[in-house]
């Protein structure tokens, strides 16, 4: 069959009704699953925020002079690269115009 393997489908959920008429999936009520999912999500979010807070306390922030110095270096570097790319663009445009102009005559 040309070496093509078809993966199996997803497992089927067991649907049934308990004595009270609630739909039961894999032995639990759906409402219970949603509630557990919400509780776990809330706990995970709280744990994540606590970890973020602890990490921010351990972070070493740069001094204002250091931030100013690195920002200046970045801005100057951006302008240098912008000028360089502009020069390359103009040179390539004029060169291409010259080459294409030879074939127009």
C-alpha cells in the first residue's frame, strides 16, 4: 500500500447516564470534570504568578546610566546600518539601470 500508514482514530469516550440522569464520561460527571479543570487551571495560574514574582525579586536590573549607554549604542548602530543599506541600494539600482540600459538600445 505504498508505505502509507493510517494512524488509529481517537479513543472513544464512554457515554452513559447515571441514576440521576446526568451524562457520565469515563466514570465522572461532566460538570465535575469542568470544575476540576477550572480548579487546576486556577492553581496553575496562581503558581505561575508566584514563580514570576520570585524570579523578578532575583532579577538584577541595570543602572540608568547603563540603559542610556546601551540605548545610545543601539540607536547609532541602527543609523549606521540604515546608511549602509541605503548606499548599497542606490549602487545596485544604478548598476542595474546601467546594465539594463545597454540592452534597450
